C-alpha cells in the first residue's frame, strides 16, 4: 500500500512538469506565430477647419428624433425673400375709383359727378341695375307677387278673454312675494308651486308676465 507522502510527491512533480511544458509551448507558439504586417504611416490629419457660409467653423448636427419617429438631421427651412419692393404699397393699390370712394366731397361735387356719368354703363358690382332695368335702363320693372300673410291662429279653448277677471294675477303676485321671504333653497320650489297653482288653471303660460312659457 502506497503512503500518502509518495502520492503527494508524485502530484508535485506532475504539476511542475506541466508548468514547465506550458511555458515551453507558449514560447514556441510565439516564435512560430504569424508575423504582423508592417503598419504604414497614418494619413496626415488636416488641421484646417471647415467653415460654413457665415465663415464660422462647421459643426455637424447630431441626429435627433423627427416627427415620423425616426432619427435624422432636420432639413433647413425654406428661405423667404424679404426684399422690400421699390414701389410703395399705396402706389401699387392706387386707383381712381378707390380715391373717389375714399375722398370726402361736397354735395355739389357729387351732383356734378352724377351728371357727368349720365349714359355711361356701370362696371363691377355697380352694374346690378342692368339686371332689373335692362342694358338700356328703359325696361319695365317686373311686378313682384306678394304672398298673403297667414291667418291668425284660432283662439285656444279655455284661454282667458282680454279684460276678463285678472284677480288671480294679483293673488299670484302675493304668493310670489311671500316666497321671496323664504330661504334660498326653498324659494324656487315655492315660486313653482305658486305659478302652477294659478297659471295652469288659467292657461296663462307665456301669456301673463308672471307666467313664463314652459320649456318642457
């Protein structure tokens, strides 16, 4: 039977041989490995900055979220021509008809303008008279048929006659005045009860001042 000391010595020798063999194998692999290609000189970096249209250093815009959900660089906005025209805006809109319409004149000048324009046909929206009177202005007006008004509605049965007994209206006013002395929350129900008591039997909804028309 082998002692444990002999087994331990064999394990130490085996570990040493394995370590020595690994180092020798590593050296052999390094000496017989592929040779790296020579590195050429890198391209010379241009130190001159790139300038934009304003003469400032150009800086690339980073991508940012667009409206469609993608990442990208926003397109530049459309350029608007802000040139000021040489002519004034009042000169471009200058017209004799506009000046005549916006200039204050006297009654005598208006009469003279009307007399000088006799026999001339109007233009634009002023020519609406020719649609009725004709091109020569001597046509006859076409008679307009008037539609007869509708007959008045028949009287409602049970409606109080004019000048009849109005004593219930005085009683309604008294009840409404009594309701005004009640609390804020009890006042609407009290007024409705009073109106329903007098306006309903007399069919006075929308006919008497204290009986407003029903909306239901």
